[in-house]
C-alpha cells in the first residue's frame, strides 16, 4: 500500500500572556516536534509521498491556526493516505457548559491548550472539538493517527510540579455557542443525546471512527519533561517514542512500541504510563505508519568525503539510523569494515574484517569516523561496508547534595565515587554539577545517604542507623552502580538495523491461577487468555479463603518465522535485581522453526509466582513493577551474564571462557565495563520489553454503624457513622481508577475545585505512587452519607522531614 502522509505537528513551549494566571513555560515541546519532523523526512519510503508537514510552533500555534490546519490541510487525506496529528504542549481543563454535564461528571472538559487559549475571547481546544475535527478528517477514510504528549488529568490542578505538561484549570464560563461545532446540528444532537459509558483512558473524548491514539500518560498522571542523553530537553514520552523507532528500524507494532516506551519511561520516572487506544484492535498489530517506514540494510556504507571543507571517512548512519551520540569521552560506537559485496555470513565473522573504526561525531543521518586498524587496506576512492560491533554505555548521572553541616558525608561520598574502581573513578556513575542534569540525586543528610529520583527515594537509606563512614559511603556508591547496570540492561537495544522483525517472536504471558500458603494453584477464570494483548499489564493479588493469593503466570515464546532463533526473557525487578527465571536454560532457549502445523512454541516453567517483597509491603508499598525483557538472537548467547542481586554486587553466571559473540561481549561490558573490542562473531539480535505491575490491595477494616475504623496503625481514622456500613482501606490513585476512569468529586465540590487538597499517606517509592486515596466498598447504602450526616476522616499526619521517611 502506498499513499500520501499528511502530518500536523504542534509544539508549544511559550504561551501568550493572559489576564488570568500566566501559563508556565515548557522547554521540550518544540524539540519534540523538530525531532519527529526530522524522523518523518528521513525515514519515509520512496513509494510513499510525505506531503510537506504543517508545523505550528509557539506563537504560530493559535487556536484558529490549529483548527484551520485540520480543516484545510489534514482533511485533504483520502483513502489509503495517513493523517497524523502530533501535539506536544500543555493539557488542561475548562468549565463545561451545563449541556455537557451528562458527559462530564466533574463538569470539566479535557483540553489541549493553544498558544492564545487563555486570552480574552479565546478558549482551549476542548476534547469534543478535537473529536469533531478528527471526524472531519476521517470522512474520506484515511488512517488517522493521534499522538499527544501532554497531561489529560481529571484529578485537579493544585500545586502542579515543574516540568510537567499540565496547565491550571480555566475557570471561565464557556458558552455552548463558542464551540466550533455549535452550528452542526447533527454532531450537536449526537453529543447532547450521548451518555457517558466508556472509560476514557486519557480523559479525552475522541471519535469512534477508525483511529489509533498514543498518549503520554493516564488521565490522573503527569506528562513529564526529560533531558535526554544529548542534553536536550524533551517530553519523556516523545523522547522514548522516537528512540524506540530509531533503534528498532521502525518495525515495532503499536502494541510493542507502547510496551517498549512504558518500560523505558518506567526506568526514568515514576507515575507515567503511556496509553494506547484503537477502535479496531487488529490495527495495533501493525507497525507505526505501516509500510511507509522501510527496512534498513544490515550494514552502513563507508566512504571518504571529497568535500574540501569536510574531508574524512564517514558512514551513512546517524541519529536517525540508531547510532547514539557518545555518552562519555571513553566510549563510542565501534565498527568493523568489510569489502562491498561481502556475503551476510561473512559480515557475521568479524575475523574477516579488513579494518576497524570508531565514531567520532554523530550527525542526523551520517557520522564521522576515525580508522583505528587496517588503514593500509583502504582506498579513499572506493566504498566499503561497515557493521557496528559495539555501542557506548551511558553512565548514571548523579548530583550529590547536602547542607553545609553535612560536609563530612559529602566528602566521603565524593571520595568513594573517585575510588570505587580499584582506586580510580567509577565506570558506571558520573557526578554532575547541576541537579537538573542528574538521573538521580544522592542526598547526604543527618548521617544517611538517600538515593532519590524526582525527590522520591528509590532504596532504603544507607545506613539504616545514622552515621557517616567510608564503608557506608562505599555502600551508597555500590548501590548507584547497581542501579546503573540495571538501567543499561533496560536500555539494551540492537546496535544497528536488524534483519529480525519485531513480530518474528512473540512473548505470551498467561495467568494460570493464584497461589496461597498451601502452595495450591487454583485456575483463574481467564487462565486460557493471554495477557499481552494490552499495552499495560497489571496483575492483582486475589483474596480467597481468608488470605491473599499471589498471581501465577506462565511465559511462552512463539516463533512465527521460518528460521531458528535463540531467546530468553530477563526480569528486571523493582529492587534493581536482574534474574533469568522463566526457563531451565539460563543462557538462551532454542526456538524451533515454524512448521506446517503451526508456530514453534517453547513454554517456560508453569509456576512463576509474582509477588511484592515483604520489605516493600511493610513500607505501605502496594504496587510493584517488573520489566520482562525479551532478547532474540540468531546465535546462542548467555543471558545469565546480566544477573545481579538487588543492590548488591552482581553474581554472574559465566561459561568459564572469554565471550566470543558481540552480544555476549556487550552483556559482559554491562557488568564489568571491560574495554570494548572487535573480533569473534557478530550477533544479529533485537530486544522487546513488557512492564508488569503487581498490585496487592491492603487489608480492609470494617466500618459499622456507631463504630469507626483505623488505618495505617491509627494514622488515618474513619470516624463512626450512625448508619453507614462498609469495608474501608487505603489504596493508590491508580487502583481507584481501574474501573471508573476518572476521579469523580462529589457535587458539593464541583464549583469550588480550588478547595480540593490531595493527600499522600505514605511516601512513594520506585514506581509505586504511594497511598493517596481512601476506598470504601461493600457499602450498604451510599445515600446515608449526606451533608447533615457526613463521613469524617481524621488524619494524624506529621509534616514530612527534609529526608524522605
């Protein structure tokens, strides 16, 4: 299939001054749009025609300009074409007219905030208006793709953190006639007669016509900004969206793309789960933009530039082809050089290379290189083929902070960092002078070392009993190095274009039952249904027979291709441990060739129990996320090289010989940071990820007429009520929205949103958002709670100290 690709790209960092609250500026939206524009221009196949993208940045992205671009540009797309709308900027909310209250229980529209949205006489682009515009685009039956890197929160907008894409609520009344569809009686009648039935994952009400939507976060979460490896601020969703496309040849299906993005985002920030929606689930199995993104060749073309101002050797691969910029002065991309016309099996044998090189400068679509071996074998007037044999591993950037009174601990931490590698600087961790550049902060406070991300602790303080010492400082740096190794495994990607397709091998996860203290596995009602059909996999404990049962899963690998592969699944757990637990073979599993009868299937153990460690539960942590990483290779490899205990020096499985394949050497470097080298055998491989959240609801207390209930050892008290009977517990916001989609405030608060104050009953840690909601269930009669007979909650909360607790 071929056709035209129309793309409307909107990015807004700075907003027009308004009479109300000045909208906070963002820093990565314009960069997001420039990056996707570059990707489209350099990666669209020749048989497809990329119509010049319509780009609206900052002051050009007015409400009228966006609407006009939909109507006059995107609406040109016909059957067989692609219409892409990409928005990067603030999401928001506005007061909904009374006519829409039946659609919005909180009486608020979800919106995209235009440059001049909050100016007099102007309004945000409401979800219903976006829906209307997309309906117009869909009339000629193109493929409609919507990508939104903004917040769409239904949880209130007080105290919005910096660096998130959520604007304060627009409290102005908005009349019905101000909507762009006000005079379209058919569409208006449809809205006014609709009832709110379907859950809106993003908070936005989009058309039911055929479309695919990718959004940066769930409706109660923030879309955050992130400084990437190149030092440029981006939306974290947009950053890993493009990284996944660049590093996998654009061949990922929408499902795999969403899973990859979620897993990678999870390793960087908390409480942001990208969302994927489609009116036709089969569309999610297709690759991004279909066959408009061509497969790249297995190798790069190497030539010598004759430009007098830019002489030297270069390859036709840069950022757009998955070549990363160097993360440090010590590491870069290494290449093996072969004669043009070398056979594929010869390119796999690095001993047949006629030279070696390293990348010294990475540009958009090409890279400058330096020949390091075999210069005498190369003729400047001839061309060659080059295969990437090693990629740089990014160090963990850490900012050490503490008050002047903690100088002794700061000195110890810096010394430990300088001497962690046998008296030399750490190979995994790099100190930075600016907190905004850091991946993690090392907070030195009151005799303890705290490893924080987004001002939230990710591990327990070191040491448990306050007291600075060289041993404790060394332990803190070792913990940071374990985190760095974990993140390098999470980011493990094929070093270049791979001939292996994303859909060649499928990882299927099945829930086969629940396990309790008696070790008996009871079949689940949906045990025959694979769980990997959704982009977000959430498994809950189940309360049966007076106890909580843990979910039990089985992992299957299915080879849909006609060639033999080796594979294994690595589990990256919340405590930064790395395990290879799913198969007998801890190295790699041989996947048989697909036969006439069907796919080649290899099933793992049927008793993998997923659980939250007791040490986490004791801290009130009820959500625990693992990442299952599937590695697929054409040759045997040793996945056990990646294993490590949670925040302990790694226990590594070794074959007892020097690794010979490029994939094994990469795994060895992740753990040992040995110098990268050529030689041996080159592996063709790819990697895919799925993030799995394990949830254990807290035990509920019984609330009875005349008798209250105490939670968190009396920290929260639900006072007695004369009539109400219910079970009450503390939970996370994400768990409360699993069924209803949006948090719904009671009517008494609809018109006074500013008085709502959210609570955090426990300190959040890792991917767990912390206990922030009181949930009542098995309620006898909700109407007994009234203004005259309210349900009263009393908290005995202390203000948090500077150090997390």
